[in-house]
């Protein structure tokens, strides 16, 4: 009779955004580890925006940050970043992007209302 070999389950490393969302949910923004990761994530995102030739890069950054805050449960910060992205899109005459942002904001608001 053959002895059954143990199986090992390899855990995939969390993506930085996933880890950040988890830390913010579990420990809050005041936690040193969460704050440090949030700062490094923000700096990295800002560097990518600076390097980018895409005129929508700053808007997309605000959208990523808004979604991150929303997923972590920080509604006010999420709303502020969605609003910043929406305003940027409007000011830069990016009509399709503006409409997409408005649609996403409406969908979020509707899902929140349904949960009440």
C-alpha cells in the first residue's frame, strides 16, 4: 500500500490594492501598516501618472483611488475622489468618460440604497 503524500496549497500573494483594502477594512486608516501601504500605493500611482502620455491618466488615478476607498468602506473619501474624477473629466471635455463616471456613481448610489 502506497503512502499518500501530503499536498501543499500555495497561497497566491495578495495584490497591493487587495492588501491595502483588507488592511483598511480590518485596521483602519490610522493603523501604521495601513497608512504606510496607502502612502506607498499613492506615490506609485502618482509616478505612473507622471510617466504616462495618456491625458486621462490623472482621471483614471482618481477613479482607482475612489474604488479602493469604496471597497475598503470609506464612503466619504470614495465620494470625494469620484467627484474629483468627474470634475476633471468635465473640465477636460472628456464627455464619454464623464458619462461613464456618472453612470458608475449612480450604480454605486443605487446599490447602497438597495442595501438599506
